[in-house]
C-alpha cells in the first residue's frame, strides 16, 4: 500500500469558501463599504456627532438633485427668458 500523508487545510481556502457560502445565502459580496450599507459608528460614546446626516445611498441617485425645488430646466428657462440676466452674462464674459 502507498503511504498516505495528511495535509492541513489552508485557512485562506476555508475563509474563501465561507465567503462564497455567505454570498449565496445573503446576496452581499462583502461587508466592506458596500452600497446602501453605511459604516457603523466607531467614535466613542462621548462624541455627539452630527445632528443631520446624509441618507444612505445619497450619491447613487441618477437624477441630479431630485430633492431641490428648482431644477436645471427651470434655471435654463429663466436664463433664456430674462433679458437682463443675458446682458449680465455677456458683461461677465467680457471682463
């Protein structure tokens, strides 16, 4: 008979397999700064922090500034329809 040798399993292989199973079950590839997953607080409890924070996924919006009451089309219409604003624009570009 041949002499069988035991080889230990590499911990990195076990970690990758566990990560693959975690991805299959939860659908998230990693917990490291993923989209829609804010970073957990790491400051001591004595630090109050901000009173207002950006909503989760704020930078993933496709429409520019959907929360603003005045958008780009309204500003463009104002610039096209208001002659005094056009004159100021011409003067600013000259100087």
